């Protein structure tokens, strides 16, 4: 609903809020800081927060061919710190709960950025979050219940389907593609299966967000993390969460595989196929910290993948608690 930016003004750095108002695009000053370095992380966190609270109420929930609304309960976290815990306990849908997880992190990042600023700045940011929440609630009440928004020159307007956010929020999770891919994973699953799938998604996303690897990527079909460190000699690591509704995929799996040329005589290796060397099926669901540690380990020691790939079934991978449950020929 609001886009934030920073600007130099008379030796200070101003944080500005820009939004759609009665007179078109309008701006107001949120607060001022002594240096750009103090303002930058605040602006970045505020933009993420605004996008994450706005987009879910600006699109329809089309799961199971329905035309429904997403919850608006996440708005409470903007003004009530106690409500933040609720962002990590819901099970509405994979996409919405992913949004809530990211909102929880954005609010935590804002706290970190505000830890080194004067008290008046804290007060100003709290007031800005309250303004954002109030403006969005008023706009939603007008849209869904025909309750008129109080007349004000500083009113922040909102239009369903056209949220005013920076670069679509600058976040992949807000894209239509990710939403639809996650929705497809929920096809024909029970509420119990959905709740477990949401829990698995939280673990996977948290592990990915905390790992140090620049090569790791997060995917949604299937729910997985892929990491191919530099100098790994073609070896790569994949972490798979259980597929919702798939009776044959109830456990977490970790695979080590290697790219093998489709044509052994092709010196440039223009095409290759990944061949699994070993697989570790986990007896219990992992903690995010365990997966982060694994990703960091292979990032820092790329040659580990080649060593682990030679482990026989039943062996424990060196430096981990992972047990090989299947080999290339099993």
C-alpha cells in the first residue's frame, strides 16, 4: 500500500512514505536519521512489510477452483507485537502461510534496524506501521462491507487487484507463478496433510534463508533446495520435503547426485543428466538449523560431495548424522 524511500535533506536522511491518495500519488515524511546507512535497512524492511501485508488481500484465493479471499489476520502483527507469534502457527494455505513467515522475518529485520536509532525514530516508525494498518483496514472495509473511508487529504487509497508495492514487492513469493505452483501442491489434500505441508515449508524456507550458500536455490515443485557449490566436480545436493498427498513420499530425502554427459565424446558437455549417487531418507523431520548446517558445510567444503557419494548403504555421512538408505544401484 506504501512505497518507502530515503532522501538527503539539510544534512539529514529522510524516510519518505509514498502512496496513492485522493490527489493521486502523494508523499509524507516518516522520520529523519543522521546517516544513510541507518535509514537503508529500515526502508528495505518497511517496503517488504508493506508488500507482504498488502498483496494477500489484493488477490483471490483460487484453490479448488474457488473464488475466495485470503485472511487479513496478519495485519494485527503490524501494531501488536504479541500477534507476531500467530504468523508462525496458521495452516490456511501454503502460499498464505509462506507470506506470514516472510512477514515475521521482515518485522524481525525491522527490529534489528531500529536497535541502533534514537527513541524518537522508534516512535515514528511505530506510528507509520499503525497508519499503514489503519489505512488498509479502512480500505478493505469500504471494499468488502461498503463502509465509507473517513475523508482525509492524507488517506491512503487501495484498489483490489492493483496493490501499490515496489516492484511487486521485490519478492518471488509475491508472484503469481509461485502462488499457483504452491496451490497445485494442495490439490485434493486433507486439512491434516495441509497442516504438515505448511510445517515442512516453514522448515525448508527457514533453512534456505539462513544458509550462506550463494549457489543454493529454493524450488516449489517439488518443495526442495538445490545446491551445486563451485569446484564440486559436477556433484550437487538436493533436499526434498515430503510431497503433500503423496503416500509414497512421506519422509524428507537428501540426495547427492552428479551431472553426467549425455554424450561421453562431447568435450564441451553441451548436455548432461543428473544421476543420483546416494539418497538419505530421514526417519524424522529435520530442524531448519540441521539443513542450514548441511548447506553451509558443502558450500565451505565442496569436495565433501564427491566423498559422500561413494558411501555405501548403511554408512553415516562423515560429519553428519545422515544415514545412506539407497545407493546408485539399489
